[in-house]
C-alpha cells in the first residue's frame, strides 16, 4: 500500500523459505512480497473465522421457498421479474 508507514519486524522463517525468497524476489521487493503474503493470509484467516462463526446460522425451516432447491426458486424469481419489465 503506497504511503503506508512501515516498521521493521524481527521474526524467523524456515531457512529454505528465506533462501527461496532471496533467490526469487528482487532485493528491493522482498519486504513488499512478505507483507503482501501476510495480508493475504490474514484475510484468509478472518474469512475462515467468519465462516466458522456463521456455521449453523442457516435454518431450512426459515426458508421454505427453497424446499425444492434453489433452481426452481430462481426460475420463479426470474420469471416474475421479467413480467415486471415494461414492454417496448
């Protein structure tokens, strides 16, 4: 992220991973690549936590319109919305 303040961090990486980073990433890009990887992983972890918290929130009895599955429900929705369109 351009304009974001940075601070130096001290953490350990497996030797093989550090060697690969040094071999594959241009020297001036290594910190950016590590920061981007951490951002992606944090986003994945947050998303996973939200999914875990939401598990079981959907109750079939709250949605009888989907008893036949989503396809018939969507067909009815699409059909009714086409009926609402003004004729040309």
